[in-house]
C-alpha cells in the first residue's frame, strides 16, 4: 500500500484506495453479487451438482503445466514463500479441480458433478469486464465422454439465464471444437508446428480485428496467399460445412451430434462459431463462450469453458473425460446492469425498534430477541435521541416497519407498529407483530 508523507506534517497517511484492479464491496454491491451467486448456487444444486473448494494458494507449477503462456507467466501472481517454494494465488480453478480429483481418483464415484464460487487473481490491465480480482462460478462434470455432458451444462446455462430473466435476443452461446482446429491445421492448411500456435492466436483475434486488417495480420505471421484464403473461408463455416467433413473430422462429428441434441431440446440461443478457440492449453474437444449480442457495450465473454480430457495426466494419472466452464461475476453483472435486470436493492432489516427513553433499553433488546426468533430481521436503536431523527434513519435505510414504545404504550403493555410506506400506525401487543408483518 502507498505511503504518503507531507513535508509540513511528518505523519504518514495510508491510501484509502483498494489495490489497482480490485474493488471494495459496500453492502449494495454485495447485495447484487449475492443475488447472482444465489441464482448460480440454487441452479447448480437443482441439477444435482455438489459444492467443493480448494485453497487460494497453489504451487505455481500447477499453472505452468497446461494453462498456457499468458496465464502461467504474464498474469500469475507468484511469489517465493519463506520455505523457498514458488507459490501462486490461483488465477483459475480448473487445474486445482484436476488436482483434487487426481488425489482421490480411486475413491471418487463417477460421474462427478461439482461446482464452486470463489475469488481469482490475474495480473491484467484493468478495463471493462477485466479486473485483477474477480469471482467465478466453476461448474464441471467429470467422467462422461458423451455429448450428453455438454448438453447438460448447456441446459444449466439456459436455466441460469432464464432465472436471471435475461431476454433471449440479448445473448448467444458460441460453440466450436479444438478437434476442428486439428482438421484445419493438418488437412486444410497443412501448417507447420510453428505456424499452428500463431494461427490459433490469429483465430482468437479474428472477431476483434477489422476485415481489412485481418489478411495483413495473416501475412505478417507468414501464411501464404492460399492459406490465407482457406483460413478466411474456414472462419465463415456453418453446420452444413461440418456435414461435408464429418467422416474425416472428429470435431465436426461431435459438433453435429451436439447441435442435433440441442435442437431437439429446442435450445436455440446457440451457434456454431469456428473462431471460438479459447486461450487455455488444456482444452481438447468442445469449447464454448457466451456473448452479449444485444449491443456493443459488453464485448467480453460472460463465461468460457470446454472439454479437458487430458488434464489429469499432469499428475501421472490416467485420462478422465471432463467438461465445464468458468462464469465471471464482473462480466455478468455488467451485462445485467446493461439490461436493467438487477432487482432493486433491499436492505436486510425488516423492522426497526426506536428508543424513546434510555430506561426502555432492556425492553427493546427483549422485544428484538422475540421478533428475531420469529423470523423478523430486527435492528435496535442503541442511543437515546429525538424520535424524528430515529424515523429519518429508518426511512433513509428503507426499513419497511418501525416499532415505537413510549410511556403511554408501555403502560398499556402495547407498541405502535408503523408501516413506513403508508404511514399507517397500529396499537398492538409485541406478540402480534409477526402476524401483522407476515
Ligand atoms: P477463462 O476464459 O480464463 O476460463 O475465464 C472464464 C471467465 O472468467 C471469463 O469468461 C470471464 O467471465 C471471467 N474472467 C476471467 N478473467 C477475468 C478477469 N481478469 N476479470 C474479470 N473476469 C474474468 C477459465 O478460467 C477456465 N478455467 C474455465 C473452465 C472451467 N474451463 C473448464 N472448467
């Protein structure tokens, strides 16, 4: 943290800003985040997925193995601990999940349906949809080779979007396959090993670069004019093109199977997009990303995922078919704000007990306990002050109910229950309050 000192005043002052690329969450932001997390969690449970967790710290080597150059080197928060180990703060969940499964491979009953909501850290340039600290829902199914695993996760995605009340015309799930890239490189482009990784990068930037600049870029990475033409054609492919090569390409065959199942289930916010490649090295077959297509405010994917059947091999274990995704909170909250899909902020407190006289403090605490035991979130005034100020506080916090107990009410063993919206007041016994509010 930055230390500031002034020449006049020798005292040092600490900055109140959070570390670059991170943000503090005040109650209102927590409310929105918890709204999203709640929908993720409840939907995952409704599909039979179980929650797990892993440490925030991992050996850095876990990411060097198969996460790819960008994540493992440029974006990793890594340090050497006091014991000389190279440690990283987790930038993603998938390698940790693979480690957890590999450690108990023989004891775990397959298929495994798992989810986690946690924080992750990447050293990135902060911008819309990208921060250095963010949360992700990770949802993964392990032990199923069949396309049914991809269909199930797609059904989950659509269920979440429906629960978020997302209009169908504002989002699109884009799907492709890493196996299709193998066909492109080996059978169409006849690309050298060196060219392959450059072409993958080129395909990744294709949607972000202008039509005119793309061929120039391809020339710069040494593709010949025939290869450039073939690659540009490939990037326009649709499902009919896959039909033509389904006997020769595992990727085409699997994608056709997947799209046919999705079609039968009338899931139609999905599109085959040959330029979806994903940046992480461990993906094997189907890959997917979700985009906001209702405008151009949110260019980043809401989530990304794919199949990673070989990841357990880094622990010397046998392959295990696996498919899943990481769904970011920042990109999704941006999307929900864009379409006004967030519910109005409501504070936790349902009822506020005013304090008219210090002598009534004990009575206030007793009433509060009774109300809380009856399921009402209750806040208590702790210091004596003008009633108007207390009501003003309740009003500003949008607390819907207020209890007032002055001398008159106390003598009658009653309280005044005030509805803050209508200003209606009722003289009731405390024991009747839960029923009145209910
Ligand atoms: P990823 O594409 O690196 O995949 O990240 C998935 C999602 O996390 C992104 O689409 C985005 O919503 C969010 N995200 C990533 N980086 C940032 C950032 N710097 N700021 C804000 N949000 C971010 C993975 O992490 C894979 N491990 C996902 C996965 C799970 N694949 C299979 N299972």
